[in-house]
C-alpha cells in the first residue's frame, strides 16, 4: 500500500538514472520498520512543463518525491521514512545541476477512503 511517486523535470532525463533511483527509493522504504516490500508501488512521472524558482519556463530543474503510507504510523516513524528516502534523493542530484530543487513529502492516506 505505500506509494512512492517521483516527479522530475524533463531536462533531467539525461542526467539522472531514474530506474536506479526508483529501485533505491523502493528498497530504502522496504528496509524501514512496519513496511512490507510486497506492497510498495514506486513510479516516476516526467514533468514536461514547469517554472522553478526564478527560472524561465522549463529552464529550472526539480525532483519531488511523495511517499504515501496508510495512517496510523507516528510522526517520528514517518520522519524516519522521509529522511531515509531524502538522503537517497540528495545523492542522486546531478552534479551538472547543483541548484536542482529537491523536496520530499510523506503523506498519510486515510484507511476509510483508500481502496485495495
């Protein structure tokens, strides 16, 4: 049931090994407490159009990871999940783009409205 969604700007395609990054994020989350590897769904979305910081249209770069887990885990545990994945995201920042904006959010999904 955990979901990892990586969004990244199109201008990073040649500079980021996205399949490796996805695998690294996937396995890092699986290594965390209260996470079942068989339930994680990890995917990436290329963002074709964006405005980042003070950059003109499609001139800036970003990578954003959203981690969604079912509610019930403590804030401390969710922060642990986020830090583990954020460290991987930071390591994947392309040297060519040192100002690439990197962000990550851990969200809780409501059990009553999550269908599986």
